[in-house]
C-alpha cells in the first residue's frame, strides 16, 4: 500500500482495496488459464482412451477370457 503524508485513512483503505482487487484479478486470470489448459489435457486424454479401447476390442480374445475351461497344453505334452 502506498501512503503519502496527505493520505487519509479512507484513501489508504481505498488504495488497499484497489491493490487487493488487482491481485485477485491476476489470480483469477491465472486460474482461468490453468482450467483451460487442464480441460485441453482432459480432452486429449479422453481421445487417447477411446483409441486404446478400440484397439483392445480389436485384439483377438484370449482363450482364458473367452471362457475356455482349460488352457491348451503346449505341443511337448
């Protein structure tokens, strides 16, 4: 707070409030930018997740997952 010798208490309080508002506006702008950046990251991660889910669905199912009661024995048995 900048107080000069001729500043009254009301003026000093007004200056303090103006300083706080300026700081809060800056903080809000920074938070807004952070939210936008995080939303973009979330959107990208959702796209990656969808692509990975599609890739997993196209894989051949494992016999264990498909419900086979026993796995096939290796050829040497």
